[in-house]
């Protein structure tokens, strides 16, 4: 998977370079764009019930996939610009979350760790 992610990051670099977009891809701008795309992803679920959100139509699923891809692409660009190894950061966060949310206290419970 790391190889595929690295290839995707390189493709994003090439895409931006070909269009002379690198000057616009500051961490601040990429984080802003990421936030906008995350909101567009959320928009696909606005007004759906929990059940409806689990049973998307083919068109709804395609729309969610397109927005999820935008989120991923901006996140990869942001991490590339800031020198963050996203897979390593995710692994580290999983370790932190395992400590913060032990199975015996978290199973079937949606409360945040500070709310116990």
C-alpha cells in the first residue's frame, strides 16, 4: 500500500507541476481545500437517516466516492507539503487511541474518554 500511496503522491506532484499550481499549494491553502471537500462529502449525507446513509443508491455512492477521493487527494498533498508520513502518523494515532479507548471501557460505548 505504501508504494501505491507514494505513486499517487508523485502523480499529484506531476499534476500540479504541469499546471504550475505549486505556488498555490501551501499547507494553509491545502488544509482549507481539505475542509471544503470534507464538507462536500458530508453534504451527501445531509438529511438522510442513519439507515439511509448505510444504503446509498448507485448515484449517491458515486457522489460520495468522488468527494472522498477529493478529501484523500488534498490530505496527501497536505502531508507531502509538510513532510508528514501519513501511514506512520495513522499507525501512531491507532496506538494512542488504543490506550485512550481500552476495550473494556469502550465496547459498545460511544462516549469520549473524558466522559467516563
